[in-house]
C-alpha cells in the first residue's frame, strides 16, 4: 500500500500536496468535510475559488480525497491518509516533562501481566483511543500437561496444565466418538511431543503436521493431532493481549452506529483479528501504521492501528499500539506509541 501511495505522490504537484496536508489536518480536527473556502483561508495562498476547485478535482481524480454524498466539501480516502502519513506528517517527540509523566504512571505493577494491562489503560487514557498491548512472549503460557477424558456422546474434557501451574478445563465436541483408551493414547502422545511449547507454537506445528504429513500419519498420530487441533482452538488464551478504552471509539461519529460498534466490540472481545495483526508487527522495525482496509480485516475498515514492537534484552517480545478511527491524530499518537513501548521495555527489564 505504501509503495502505491509513493507512485501517486509523483503525480501530485507541490501545491496539491500542501492542500492535501491542510485538508487532512482539518478533517482530523473537526470530522467534517472540508470546503474550498476553508482551504483558501487555511492554506494562506491567494488563489481563486476556481483554482482551488481544480486542485481538489485533481486530488479526487487520483483517489486521495472524495466528496461524500452531496456535500461540497471533501474528506481524505485511505490513499490520502497514506500519502499524508508517509510524506506530509510532522511528528514532534514528547517533551521531557511529558515523558516523565508517562513514566510515573508505570509505577505500581508487580508483574508483567499487570504491567501490560496497566499499559493498555495508559495508552487509552493518553490518546483517548483504544489501547492494545500484547503480553510478552516469554510470559505466555506453555503446555506442561494435557489430559483428555471422555464425556457423553462426542464430547471430551480437556484438562490443560500450563507452565505457570494454572489448570484450564475445556469441553470440546469432536467429529467422532473416542474410547477412553484412545484418549489416553492421544494424551500421552501430545504430552511427549508438545510439552513445554507455547500454545501458539503448538497450534502452528499442528497445522503444519496436518498439511504436510497427513498421508504418512499412523492412526494414533492422526487421532492425537486432530484432537490437539480442537483442544488448542478451544484453549488459546484470550489474555495474550489486553485492550482498554474501547468505549472511547463511541465518541467518533463515523464509528458510532450501533451495528458498527457491535461489530467492533465483538472483534475486541474475540481478539483473534487483533492478535493476528499484532503478530504481523513482531518482526517489523519502527512504528507500523495500518489505515482502513490495509489491516486486511473488514471489521476494521473504518479504523487505523498504530503499533510498534517493544524489546527486552535486545529481543522483540511483544507489540503495543492504539486503535482508532482513520482520522486519528497521527501526529500526536505516533510518538506516544513509540515512547510508551520504550517505557514498557524499561519497566519489564526492572
């Protein structure tokens, strides 16, 4: 998407880029379509209304702005935001006093989990958006033991004991009935093969096994892996990331319809899509910005995500960021996300 925006930039005059910058900044501030009169006033250029309309028409032809409904004003498109973020944004780092204020709010957490949870609330409170923080990789739970017990019909009780000593019970419905002996054999196999591995790594390994070695599996291995897939899907922890401040999004008109909010809150509750996006940022360097449909998830088409990875001992262990409307204040949000990642990393090292 960024490379496509770069190609568009080469077709835009310097004057048109200036108009786009003013238009996006004004729309972010007010949330209302920006008209020619406002642009004439705020650009500080002595141009005729006809000239301004022509520049706006050029930007519209390039897909950078659009005129909603019958409004005379324009609003930025996803492509327009992308050009703005990549080439027109002026980011000012927080002052020493602002950083100290953020640092002071990291106090009080006694473990990584509570620290991550408080960081999501911090991001939400400072930005007035939804704050999201992934639990550090080394704090995620690994399998220590699995036991599968038969229930009535095709239901199986999966008892999972994690590396932290926590016990989780999950009832799964299988595609066929299994005898107690078959479940015991499957439990023994899973404990032997997957003990000590992160649940997400187990899921990845299972999917690879099912894809690559299906034809070579014996009956026991096939039963065990099939069962394991169902167990992991039921057992994947939803607290691998913490999201705070979802209700802040109700303040933005473009997200405030009941149906839109219901879909968004469902995505936040499930967390799967959010986690998948965060996982994509693990290996990326610097701040990553997904605008509108760039996330790849329909439910987030009207939202933007600003994320960055955080490190401990020079190793990336997680990702944090904020979720808000596409017209979020990128100039302010980006440095806050960046600094918060550094502060979280420092707090985790301590």
